[in-house]
């Protein structure tokens, strides 16, 4: 059994989708969810599914040791970022080399980097007149959105699409593909 930890900063819809995908499985287990915010809905979502969640402080995250110790206690094989807004600390990167992945709501390398998250990305896609958008699942490194690309999926962007329209299409791709890509990654380990 492979154990994953999900890091989330918001409502937790992707975290819940991943947890439901693996619920009752025999090969992958969502063992813990960690967040930098105690007042977000992700805790309620995953706790309803019987998954423990914890909050860490900024200092604990920067230091790394408290977070790394928590992950070790759950035997984590892979860290999955699902709407997590903090840059991953060097300590965490060193403790889990090549074992931290993220999903970005655009086709990297376009529309990535610091400050490019959520609706900011979809607004940039529409403003640039892109004909397509999508998702990029990638490994995390020291720089925002520059890690090795694992998987991409696309959706059309119509001239009449608003950023909200693009967001809906991208969210559908996230829910469809993120869990299965995680599963394939872990099967290859």
C-alpha cells in the first residue's frame, strides 16, 4: 500500500475528489491532509471521509522538521498538492526528492509562476486570446511551476468564454485526470 499526503489551502474539492477515488482501494491510501489554514473547508471534507487533517504554522513549514516528522509518521510515499498556495520549502524538497507533485490550471510553461493561481490564470488565458487551456501535472522544484511535466490535458477556449467558463472546463479536467495520474505514478514506483 502506497500512502499519499495531500497539501491544500482552500475548499478542498480536489482533495476530496482524490480521497474518494482511492477510498477502499488496496494499492493507494490518502493517509493525511495538511494545510496552512485551519479555517478552510478541506478539513471538514476529508474528516467526513475518515482522513485526519492537520494545520502547520508558517514557521513549522519553513523549518520543515515538524512537517517532515508528521509525514514520516504516516509513511508518506508521495505528496500531492491540491490547491496549496505556499512555495514548498527547501527542507521538504530535500526530504521528498521527486516525490512532490502539483496540478496547475493551465498548460505550462504558459501562464505559470508566482501569483499565477486560480482565477488569475484563467483571466490571463482569456486576456491572451488562447485557443486552448488545460491542466499540467508536474513535479515540484525550487521554482514556481518549473518542475518536470508529468501530464497535460487540454480543453478548448472559445472566443465567447469568460474566465469562469474556462475555470469550469479546467476543473472538470482536474477531477477527471489528477487521481488517475497519481495512481499511475505510484504504480511505477
